[in-house]
C-alpha cells in the first residue's frame, strides 16, 4: 500500500470532485444521464468540451488529458 501525504490526499480529492463535476456538466449539456465511458467519448469528440475539461482540471497538455481519461 502506498503511503500518501495529507496534501496528496487533498489533491486527489479535489481532482476527483472536479472530474465528477465535469461529468455532471457533460450530462446536463447532453440532456441525459450518461455513464463514464460515454462522457469520455463526448470529451474526446468535442474540442470545446476538451478545452473546458483541460481548464477545469488545470492541465495544459492535451496528451496528459487523454491519459487521465
């Protein structure tokens, strides 16, 4: 088991919250309940959504965004 620092735990929780919030936004924009794979596809298909997602998780590299998805 990996030992993480309290600050790492906070960062992980903040990222998880940001990710789930963005998934909720994508679902609302599409007007229906969506599972995570469908949300991922919508982010990959739509450049505007991808840019918003990158800004939301504070990531500059599109390559890193694809790996987090």
